[in-house]
C-alpha cells in the first residue's frame, strides 16, 4: 500500500483484535497518512469496514484486506480510469496466489459493466479491486454479517451506479486453505441467503431465489472469467 505511485492517499487500518504485532508494525512507519484504529473487542469484518468508511476523509474509497496485495500503480491507474470514464464505481482484474505468495496462474476478470441486475446475480468485483467515489455515493454502512460483508457493500453501491471494469491486473488475491471462501456448498448457500434476507432485507422466498441463482452464476463465472495457467500463457497475461 505505501508503495503506491499515487501519493495523495490515507490508509485506515482497523485492527479487529488481531493477535499479531500489527500496532508495532504500524507505529514503525511514522507516516501521517496512516491512521490506526484498534477495536476494544472483536466486532467482525462488517463492523470493521463500517468504521473505516465512517472515518475516511478522501474522495475515493477502496478496500485491501490484510492478506491481499495491490500493485504499486493500482490507485493511480484506477482513479485515472474513473476520471477518464467519468464513472463513480469501478473494479479491475487480479491474479490468485497461495499462502506463500506463489502464483497460482489463475487470472480473474469479469463483465465490462456490472449493472444492478448483474450484481445481484453475482458479486463480480473482488473486494480488493473495487473502488467508488464517496462524494457521489454517500456514506455506506452495512449490517453486521459474518460473511459476504464485501458483497453487502456492492449491493448498496450497485443501486446507485453501474460498475465499470478496468481490464488490467492490479492486485493479487491470496487463497488460504482454511479461508471462508472454501466453505462447503450448503454453508455458502446459507450465507448468501442471510445476505439477501437479513442484510438486503429481501423477503424470504426472494432471498432464497437470489441465493440459489448466485450459486449458479458462481459456476458460470469461473468458467467464463477465470483463466488458467495455459490460457494465461497463450494470451501473455502476467
């Protein structure tokens, strides 16, 4: 993050009772652009994101979880793209890496424009890739859900603007063996139902419909928008 070519940034770190030495690491940077908030008790990712969005002072808001990586030119290129496109909501491509930061040779992209309808079908923008204009979108706050909290933010944003794709790899998403993203099908279905019913306040039958449809689109998305090692080589993707 601190290596970004775009220098006018602020980094809001919300430490949700981590057990490592995050506070010592943050203190070692001596950078006024970094603001550190430590929760007195574990609140979960949803409330931690809410805290960061409330405290943010900048025009643009983007998210970077502790285990993911941005390319140095991510902010500069994405903000430039949005200014050129005159859009307030965007995302970009990314690559997958393993726990040791070794490339998995999987390139992930998505539709050129994610409309509200497409966003309800599937949360195409990865959390580490999407960015929005806070002045245009206003303060975004979501309900306290353990899973899919980034998708909950996307659902609020897509009601206000379409999301445009910057077709360039500007991040690396870390795959962990014990991560939430590796939950079994039944757990994923339940978490999506909770997202649409509890968080997005859809009636139970409609929430179940969206949850099931999301599972279908998840399979379709992998087939269409995730490229393997061989395809990456053929298309010279790095």
